[in-house]
């Protein structure tokens, strides 16, 4: 789930992917299917917490930094 108003193109494509768009859904599954957090890089804020995490993902297992935001008890993807 994305942060409301997300502007990052990659994050927006991931968050808007649906089963009905088979090609995009397959791509998202290929990249996120076995993704795993390898490191928490940065933590910012107190009321709204923004965290930068390094995630190993994709067919080549590359490390990609992602920013997630904690709001109202849930984590939302903001950018990567």
C-alpha cells in the first residue's frame, strides 16, 4: 500500500498493480516475491515515522533502498 499522494513513479506502479494487468503483476511478483529486508538504514520523525530500509529483491537479488512511512498503525510505501 502506498502513501496517499505518492509521486515516485516506481512506487506508484507497484502500488497500482492489479491481477487484471497480468504483465505488470508478473513483473511485481518477480521483483517482490522473495524480497527481504536486509538493513534499516535511517529512521526519521516521531509522530509520523519515515524509515529507509535496504531490501534485497529481484531476479538478480540487488539491494534497493526503500522509504516506508508509519501512519495510524500501518506501514506505507513512499518511494524506492
